[in-house]
C-alpha cells in the first residue's frame, strides 16, 4: 500500500467561530434566550476546513485561497500553519467568517462577517494547478474558483478533479470527475431557470443529479443526502450509497469531509464508486465523532503515513475522538488472512457494541511466526485494504509482536472483542485490558469457517473437492 497521493485544494477559505453555552432563562427586557457561560473556539472553515480534513488523512495538501492583511486572515494563517502548504491569492475586503452560537450542541444563531473576495489569479496559483496530480475545488461563492477557471478547466482534462459547488458560485468546469452538491444545492442548481420546489426525496435527487451531469458535462455527480448517504449518477439510473449507521450529531463540515475523502481517493487512483462509498463512511463517522468540534482538525498535521503500513496514528486519533465524546471504543484483533464470513460476523457484532471499531492486525512477520513459513496467504497491505473497505471498520492498525499488548496499551479500548473459540483460554492481553477498566467480550463463533479450512479446500482439485 503506497502513501496517499498529494491533493491540491482550490477554494474560498473562511474563519469559523463556535460559541458554546447554556440557556436557562429569558432576558428580562425581551423574550430572547440568555446564553450563559460561553466558551469560544476558532477553526478553519470553507476550503480551509476541506484542506485540513484531507491533511488529517496523512495526505500532503496544498491550499490555494485568497487571504489578506485583516485580523481574520492572520488568525486563519496561524491555524493552518504546519497543516497545509499555502498558495495565496490577493483578497479584496476582509476574510469572511461566521460565528455559531450553540446551546447543548445545537445551533441557536449564526453571525456572518466579512465580504472578502479573491481579486485575481497569480502565477504561483496557476503553476500549482498545472503541476497538480489531483484537485479539489471547494467553492464557497467568493471568486477563488472564478479567477482560476481557465486553469481549472485545463486541469480537469488531465487529472481527477472534484468540485464541491455552491449556489452563489459558478458551475463546475466541463470534464470534472465528480461533483458533490448536497440535495438542497443540487435542487437549486438544477432549476436555475425555474423556482425549485422544496422536495428532496430520492426521486427528485435522482432527477437533479441526472440533469446536472448533462448540464455540467460532468463524468459523475454525487448528491449527498445527509444521514441517508449519497446518490451517485453518471447520467441515467443512479446508485444509492447508504450510510453504514445512523449518526446523530453536528453535521457542520460533513460535506467538506465527504468531498475531501472522495477527492483524495480519486487522487489515489480509486474508482468513483469506491471513492463515494468510502466518502459516505467517512462523513458518517465524522458526524458521529463530533464533527468540527472533534480533534480531527485541531490536532495539527497528521503524522506521515508509512508506505505498506496502516497508520497507527489514524487509529489512535479515532479512538481519542470517540473517547472524548463519551463514546465506547471497541477493538478486535487477528491475522485476518483470507477474510471470510466468520471474520465479518465477528467484526459486525463488535462494531454494534460501541461507537467505533479499530482492527488490530498482525504484520506479515508476526503471522509467519505464529502460523508458519507458508503464511500469510494474503500480504499485509492487501489484508489492510480489505479490512478498511468494510463498513463496520473505522480504523486499522498493525502490530509486529506476537500479541497486541503494546498497541492495546496505546488504544486503551473499552471493549476487546474476540471470537468464541477463545472461550476456554485465558487471553494473554486480558489482564492488560482489565487494568484500565476495559472488558474482554467473546462473540459466538461462526462454525465451519476458518482460513486453514478454506486454504485446504482451495488446494484440492475440483474432482477431489466434489468428493
């Protein structure tokens, strides 16, 4: 498994503020709520959020955006330092920012400031686009994409270009690999000549997606449907990609998480269908783990992803976010050589017991020591890739030792899941898990499924296997 490919993000950066408080009374001079005990936090928004989310996937990211000398621009530069490489365009006016006032995690009010817009293209920005291997346009209607439109059109003809559109921005350039409007955005953009109706059912979304594929000359359009997933259309009959689980939480930034994931996977050479499916999974997990309030953006640049190895840092960050949000971290481990129905049943059952599932996988060297010189049958990189493709798996980490105690000590899961075939044995890692209040849980074993049995049957000739 190679390292994630670099991604160029082009779009309008914002500075976002959240004010969290509580309401227990109305003001005496007007029937309005009084927000007490406010806690304030600032974070990147718009294209800057999309760039940070892509960088959190251990992906090298360059952000082309417009910034000025105003306080909001200076604050955003500080927030982006060390996370992404910046290529700046000149900004007319002050950087746009928005402030949300939230009570019990739910927005009560939003204040918008700043009307800054990108003034013009620069040679540095044009060169970044010309040299990019993949591009994500995060258009927030403030002219960054507009002043670079010709360069983006040229890029769409040679590299995978993903476009996250905005009703106040221009249409995607012809030839985009994937456009990612929300259902409301798709409906507005598909009916620019008439007043759109507020109906956003699947039939309407399918019609809107089909219309936009043809109007934009796009290879595909994925209409995001919130908690229902996404509808992918190449024109004609669409593909519905449902969310793996129902996630309740702050959905702010979920569209950026979807677009950043999809664009990154297209940069890696994945098919559009695969990119959209994994983007739905990522956006669902993002909302479940707290969205923009999680540590995914504020933790700084993700550590580099080593080649041929699932990043332990990703697993640790996933566990930390879920734990910080009060959720339950579940871990399961094994070789997972020739993944079969028994493995899948265990992992699905384990995921249902908590809020995230981290799979701890034996490295190739560890498998050889445990199983013999003929194993693993499937190399580590392929085993990781298959596991990460499962909807029930949130993260994968590799350990080189014979048992996963060192990795478990870092993850500190609430639940350590094992198959029922361990029922009569004392697991060597049980005492460790119990030391921090964790629990080892055994799940029923699916009889008749084993990697060894599958390998032995596969080695038989068809005639012998039939007997």
